C-alpha cells in the first residue's frame, strides 16, 4: 500500500488534549481539541480561529480542519474557474454554445 499523507501526521500536541497543525513556516493554521459534553467526548476542529465543526474521531477532525484551511485560500464561492458559482437562485446554468 502506498504511503498516503494525512494532516494528522503534521499535528503536534503542545498540551494534552490539544493538537495544532502547522504550515511550512511553523505557523499554526488549525487546532483540534478534546471536548467532553456530559458523559460523551469528541473533538472540536478550528481553522484560522474559526469553528469548523465537532467530530467523533481525531483523524476526521484533523482532516476537516485541514480542508477548511485549504478552502479558505484563494477566491471564495467561485468553484472551478467560476463555472459552478452558487447564487440565490442556485448554480449558474451551463454556458450557451
């Protein structure tokens, strides 16, 4: 099986129960922490200080935080080359030929 990179491989645990994911310049861009509501537990994922969501596994929380970071780079809401931009009326129709 080929080696597959996962954001969890880049996660560092500076304090117990808190994982941070660093970019190539050693700056934190995502944070995952254990949360314990009542008798259950899960993981809270943040990217660039914004809540991404709550997850049941550390692997999923790290992956979703990383994907949120990636999607926050570049133009927002344009889709692929602006072809699939969402509007209030739904996706744009295909171009006429």
